[in-house]
């Protein structure tokens, strides 16, 4: 399994090179599928979504597909995922993305597909692999309102691969409250490991090996 869990996507040469290495062939010979599902639960202007999609498209893929996880038959979704060399899950509301995977019975099939592809997550797209993606962590992190927006009070982690939790956008100008003091307050309440990533950092998972790719700053609290 090859996962590249980023804060803002393929934003620097180190993260992009890591993707090329994991993929094992030029991007121009690879199919990518973009999953916008997490973004659909976020209100307001979606110019940021178009910016991220355009940035990804500009890398010159053989085929650029867009796939919404809700509404299509399960087998159709899995076939589209299986056709891709790179599955790229965009940002937005991680709870909506997780509920879409679970609610459409996609988790097991998704994991099977990931045995032969590379997964790239952007923000919310990076957060759905932790077994600590729960209503408890939502309270600890302070984003339970994003869960309640969906009319839900509980959340089932779709994959549960890791005990550590990933929180993106540390030090980001788009989230000015996410500074060291903010992270310290979360760590003081947390009873699970957390990675805080800035927008120039990614976690790379290759089978059982986990490391950090960064041209910026990050924190890990076991």
C-alpha cells in the first residue's frame, strides 16, 4: 500500500518527487481520479476546489477523471477507482468523506484497490485512515461542528489503519488560529498520537513504513 497524506497536495518538489517514486512511471503515462466528495459538505465559495483541481490537472496526466463517491452503484465506483493509477482525494469535510465511504459500503473494496495504486490525500482526504477518526477526536480537536453539520453525533472510521491522527494546515495563513499554542491545547487533551502538518509537509506510508516528507515544519506527539 502506498499513501501520500498531504496538507495541501503536491505543493513542492519533495512531495511531487515522492509521488513519482511511489508511482514508478511518468505522470504522463498514469491515470488519476480526483475525488471531490469531502468538498461538497463545505458551504460557500469553492474557488479553492477549482484551484486545487487545476493545479493537479496541469501536471499532465494520461487521463484525468473526476469521481463523486455518492449516487453511483458501488461496482461502478470501484471500477473507476481500479482504473486509476493514482487516487487523489481532495479537501473539505473529513467526516462527510468517511461517512460516504462507509455508507456506500466502499471500505473493503477501496482497500483492495489501494493494493495496486497510489493514494494521495489533500487535507480532509488525508484524515480518513485513522482508527481515531471518531466523535471523541472531534471533541478533542475542536471540529465537532463539522460532524454535527451532517446531522450526526457519531462517526465510524472507514479504514482504521493507524492509531495516529493527522491534523493539517499548521501555521497556515488560511487558518491563522493553527499555531503552536493551538496545537499545545489539543495535545494537552489528546489520548492518541497526533501529527500536525504544515502546508509543505506530507506523511508517506509504504506498506508498514511511515515517514515524513517536508520542506516546512511539522510536529508529532506520541
